[in-house]
C-alpha cells in the first residue's frame, strides 16, 4: 500500500467504521432470520445470533484492526490518549523529556564523532585496499624504521601484491612569495601518489607517472585551503610559481575541498604536494642500506586480501634478509608489516571514543531506568483504571499497547528534542573536542547518526516503558478491583520489578564511577608528573630555515653560516624587554617539535666507542641540538659534568650531554662521562665526547618514558628546525609581535609559528585525556545523582505504602531503631546488590581501558575501593531520609486509617 | 485474546478462498456454505471470519463491494481477485501436500 493511499485511507476511517458495523449487522439479521425460519422465536433467534458473535465490540475492533486504516486509527486514538495523559502531569512530562533530550542529545553528539572517525570508510575509492606499510626490526624492539629506495622497488615489483606504492615524506615547509611567509605542512610523495588515492582535481591537473623524474619534478599541487587563503581562489593560479623552502615549483592543480592527506602531519592539514623520484639529486644514490624514506602507503591489487599480502611480504622479507646479509643484520629480524590505512589513522583514538560512547549509552539507560521508576509509581496509581478496562473486555495486549504507546510517545519526543539539541550544538561541542582527533572535519549528523539516535530513543522507550506496561497488564483483575482504592502494602510484583530497576541503575552508576575514577587518576598522575623541567615563565616560538633542493639557494649552508644565524637570533631575543634568558633547541619538550618526528620518534642510529661494530645496529637515540643556556631556561637538573658553553663550537672537540635514560641504557655499569659516541654509520664523522648528564626531560609527552636522548651543541651540529625558548614573566601573546619582528629582521622570508607558553604546551598535550576524563567524570556524577534519586524515590514509596504496617509494628512495641533498620536495610541490600554486580562487570572489562591509562593499573585497588564505597555512602544517605520519616509514623493515626 | 494459530488461520483462508471460487458471496453466506458442504463438521467462528476477510481484502486476495442479498438486504459481497486465485492454487497445493504427508505417516504407523 502506497503512502498516498494510506493517507487517503485516513480520511476513510469514518466510512470504514460504518461499513464494518453495517456488515456485521447484516450478518446478525440474516442469522436471526434463518433461525426464525428454523422455528425459533424472534427473541431467541436474535439472542442466538448475538451469542455466536461473542463480544461484538471486540469483534468490531478486531475486524477494523485488520485494515491498515483501522490500525492507524487505533494508534491515533492511543496517541491522543497518551498525549492527554502526559499533559495531565506536566511536571513529570517535562522532567522526563528534558532528561531524555540530554541523554539522547549526548548520545547523538558522541555517536556522530564515532561515526565519522571510526565507522566511515576513508573518502577514497576502494578504501579497503589502502594500507600503510611499516618496516620493523622486532629483534631490537624497533617499529616503523626508515626504508630505502631499493626496498620500495621490491614492494612494487617483487612482492606482487601491490597495485601501487608511494613513499610519504611529510614535513614542515616554508612558503614564501606570498604576503606573509608561512610555515605549512607539505607532503612529498611519488608520482603515483594521487592516482593511488584516486583523487580528481578541482582545477588544473595532478602530477602522474608521465611527469616522472629520478630526483624531483618542480610541480606542485595545492590544497583548496591554501588556494583560498594565499591566492583568493584565483582560477588563474595555474602556472604560477610557488617557493617552497626557497625552491621554485609550478602550481599545476588545486585539490578538491574535502581532500585530506591520509597520514600524520606536524600540525594541520598538508597543503602542498610535490612529486619525487627519491633516487637522484637531492637524494643520495639508491643503495639498499641508505634508508631515507619515512613511511609508505600502498594500494593492494584487487582480490588480494590483507592476510595474503601480509604472508607474501613476510616471505619476501625473509628472502631479502637471506639475499643481502650485510644490509639486514640477523639480530634485527627486519620485516615488513601492513595495516589497513584507516586503522593507522584512527586506531589510537578508538579506545577513547568507545569508552565515551559506552559512557553516554550507560547514562541514557540510567536516565530511562529512572523514568521507568517514575512510570511504575504512576502505573500503580492507574491500577484501577486498567482493572476497569480489563473488566470491560479490553484484552491485555491492548492495554500493553496503550501503555507502550505512551512511553514511546515520551521517548520519541525526548529523542527528537535530543537530536535537535545535538544538531544545534554540534559545532559548539566540537570546539571542546581535542583538535588532534583525526577526521574531525568529517563529523556531521547524517542518516546513520539519525538512525542511531532513533534506535537509542526507541530502546530507552522500551526500557522504561515495557516494565510498567507489562506490570499493568499483569495486574490481577480481582485483586486490583478489590484492593485498588487503599494502598494495602508494598505489592510484591511491583516491588520486585522496581528493585530490579534500582539494582541495575546502581550497577550502571558504579561502572561509570570506576571508569571515571581510572581516567581521573591517570589525569591527576600526569598533572603531577615531573616533566624534568619547570614549564612556568617559559614562552616558546618556532621557525624553520628551509631545506632547498638546490644547495646554492640555502643561505644557511654549513656550520659557520648557521651558527652566525643562531647567535644573532639569541642576541635579538635577549634584547627583547622582559626576556631574561633565551635558548635554541631543535625539539621542544612534550610535543617534540622536531618535524622529522612526525607521528613518532626520529631515533637515529649511533655507534659507541669500545663497543663491537656489529652490535651497533640496535643503538639508537633521539638527537636534540641545543644552545648553551637551554637547560638554564628550562631549569632542568644537571646531575654530573657540565653544560655547553659558547666555546663548544665548530672546530673544537664535539661534545654531548646525555640524559639518565641514555646513561642507564648504554652504560648501565660504567661512568658515561668522557666516553664517546657517533651518529650514523659514517666512520669519517668525528667522535662526540660526553661531558654532562641531566635528569630526564619528557620530550615526547608526559606519558612517554624511557626514550634515550643525546643533546649536542647547536654550534657544532646545526639544525634547520629552530625552536626558541625564552624565560620571561610576559605572556606569549604579548611577546609574539616582537619575536616575529626580530626573527624577520634577520630574514624576512622566515615564518614564525606556534608562539605559546610552555604551560600551554603541557596543557594541550593533555587535552584529549582531560576531555575524556572530564566527560566520563561528569557522567559518573550525574549517574550517582540519578541513582540516589532513584533509591530515595523507591524507599519513600515503600514507606508510604507500608505506613499502616509500620504503625502496627510500632504499636506492637517495635523500636524506632528497628523501623530505621528495616527501611535502611532494604536500601543497603539493593545498593549492595547493584554495586556488586557493577563491580563484577567493571573488573571483567577494565583491562579494555588499559591503553587509556598511565601510572594506574586497570584494576587499581584505590579506585575499586573508593568508587563502590562512595556510592554506598550516597545510597545510605538517600535511604536515611525515608527511613527517618518511617520512624515518625504515628501508630495511632496509621491504625485509625486502616 | 482468541487463539489464532497459523494453521487455523491458514486453513480458514483456504476455505474462504475456495468458497469464493464459485462466485461473489457475503460473510454470512460463506459461513453457511462451509458448514453445509462440510456436513456441519466445520463451523466458522464469526469472531475469526470477519477479521480474516478484512485481512485478505487488505492483502488484495479478495475485493469487496456492497450488493443486495437474496432477501433484499444490503450486504457486503466478497469476490476473488486474480491474486486471490493464485493464492488459492498455492494453498490448495500446500494442503494436498500436508494431507498426503500426514496420510503417509499414518499408513506407515499401521
């Protein structure tokens, strides 16, 4: 039946009713007539006909219900009745709808994020065939190591499982030739980068295999964002020259608006894409051991499963290890791993998002259990209504349907309000979501989100509607009519149902409390974590000197040129009023501002004097170039030896300072001071002497421990990444214009970016942890509040129903204390049951949260002790009020009422 | 609620469809016909018949129109549709299969 004819049918309700009535009457009369013909008296004949019909109203209803029109009509009737019932108790209705709107709204918002980030496929054709390729050395505990051009060629030609592979070289780049020099994220890929991803340009063309050059082709494709920002969306941008790190590139195309590079970037989205051949200038000759490529993305051939491809790559890695033993030392166990691209992009945030989703679902169920309790209380008040309707011949199914229609109406109104709230506030909510969450720009309320919100609304409607509905239909006819008017006691059936609701509510609450406890403890531990330096009164700024492909275009080539720049920069920084000390580093603490460390570490191989060469493969450390005052600015603790001085410059003995982690790892039982190390495998490089040891500085994040760091003098080992750390009592926003001015007075082509205080850096690094901990914490608080209201309501109701019994007990000599114990005992038993159930569930699932925790074990005894205890105390308080009221029952009054 | 097992309903539909194969008829006439032809063995409950008739109408197996009965009374006449004819053939086949199956079980038991 089409929608149109259904609607038309609605207009025919009246006629249908008349038709059915007339049809049945005709039947009755014909039967009666035949009966008369068979010899019955007219009256007898009518009775007989009527008797055969049974309940003629019910028959009429049943017959009508067979027509869709009738069904709609009945539902319409129920809805009108339901709406009347809801209007009759506006307080209850408003509270129920508001709490539901909040619950469903929160669910919709969180699910819209989950949907966009975790559920949606990546926005490329055949996204399931896109994989990220990792090179690992499990033997020495290294994952995602670099690879060489010959290894890349092996993936393409020898493996036979890839349709295409592109190395990805993400990095910080200087964009000049536009109004204000900018530091942007760029991606250097192979010539097939775009064809592999299946992108179509907005204007112009994309580079492809036809542009191939062994080194690089001076072609650039820019993002929609850069096109609008720097070129005002000028369609004549094609053919214009863009300067990236000083090198000229010709713009050949603009990417579509929604395109995003599927990988980590240093900050925002990648905006410039350039093609490279990776095997000629500016790259070193392609040797198997020259591992310069950072990461790789591949597209599997159609029909090749991930498992098959992985098996083939594992075999190929073994063959290569066998064929080139000098390039693959056996102890490293070099191997190749692939992972779905989507997984590598969102895998890290999955646990957090799932925990948040779980928390909002728990909250909406707690809300609906509370509403169920309220409805049950109302249902008890409506027992007589139901009993009378049953007595008049309404079927139980019909009553259940009526009650369910009421709760569905309630939940759908609440749900619609929730969806509207979520849709209206999504933009606002997203501002509080940590911006490092991938794919946030794809978050929107689509039909999947709507379907989920509808499902949640219907489920909650069922949860809080089914119990009271079944309950009222089960009301024993005789009992309800007989005792309906006077509350004669705490009916066991309602009682048990309400007990179950309260117990589950408390169980859900304790689960949320345990989760919140673990997350909040983690956050507190991290806030108290000693980062190894003092972040207060430190302002940081960054610039990038650029790495031109053409060495002649580099004004800071070589050590002397760069050192001169550094000294001039420091002189100017110290001259800014309010700046006490200034220092330079290649990698600021906590976020590791080193652009080579995008999405991880840039650990470099090193050699240690007095150690056999063959073991040098597994020696790695993070190299950080600093100026002499760096540790003073950060107030880091020098344990032994000395800091760098202005004298540690080019031509003098190269020196290094190591941290405790490095000392412990590489000189566990010897004094490292005075020993020598060397980065890379080039034996012509000079040895660097260790002159100092400092306490560990958390350079990669508060929650990352044990990374070995080696600090070297920026005057001996220059860095293109220049981060400035200033000790000052001035705020970052006040200093920013001066810092920018001073840096650009040295070189107007230098971008200045991320001018922030060190405290803000620390704060931002905890943003997503704080977000989830605060959110789950707030939900847990709400859950405790709702649970205590629930338990209070239940006991208050029980005391009201049993006041006669309590009065009788008191009259017979029971002490007030006994009564207090009676009521509170019930509260404690229910709370205990709920808490125990919740604790069992928490204990069995806590380990799924392990990846979200730091410094706290998933079964942290403190959390598992405090959460239930706290809830028990709240439950005790909530049950004390009704219990105290019970002791105030006047035995005389109670008995007289009876 | 009255018990409405699928078998009963299915059988009722078969009986009604078969009855209507002879031509249009009203509800009362259908009960009489089934009762008479089955030698009073099968009695159709009014409580099931009318809901069933309306359901079959909804499903498009039969169509209804007001007409005048033998004794000049307005009555609702039901008529088999093409879809209903197909359904009848289907149900007859099912019924034959079912009775044959039951029969062979019974024979086997003896």
